[in-house]
C-alpha cells in the first residue's frame, strides 16, 4: 500500500499573512514559503510527527473557535521559552515531565495555539509519533 511520506506544508487562514509569517520566522525560525522556485523552503529535522484528530468539543486547543494547533519539536525547551519570553511572548511550560518529553504552550499574534515539544533525552527519541499522541490524548482528558 502506498502512503504519504511526511507533511508537505501547513496552511491556514490569517488576518495578516505577511506579518504572521514574519512572526513565525523571527520567533520560531520557521521561514515562510519561498516566493520563487530558486529559493529553498524551511527544512525541518527528521523526527516523529503526531497526526491526531480531536473530538469537536475538545478543550485542548483552548479557545473553542480555534480548530487547529501546531506542535513544534525543539532541542531545548527552556532556552527557547526564555528567548520567547524576552521578546514579550507568554509561554507556559507544563511542569509535568512525560515519558516522551516536555511540553509548553504559547499563542501566535492571531491567537492560534502552539505547542512546543522537547523530546525525552538527546539520544532517546520516542519509538513513534504514538508517544506524542498519548501525551496529547492524555492531556486532553485531564
């Protein structure tokens, strides 16, 4: 059976796409889609990715008007949280250490929820994205 090989893009509506794209690039290092074929797009590092549809009434994303959330893998959650806080961005680090790592929450300037995930151990990675889904599903029922 053929299957997809990864996520090729994340597309969503924004009130001010240019400003929001600039915010993601400045604060999270996610470059916007190139404006020509000669430019290279943002390259993510290899690693597990959770794909988890949630019940329509979930409170996991916060504001019920928000129907999506992006989870970004990070190398050093504390360092990135400090960097974001220094830029005036509110970051809430989950105090609980999960078997698959640590998590934090923030919102972009348009109120979209963002989750940051520092996988457990520099050399120890979850066996699959299922571990992230377990965190997500367990947290959504807490």
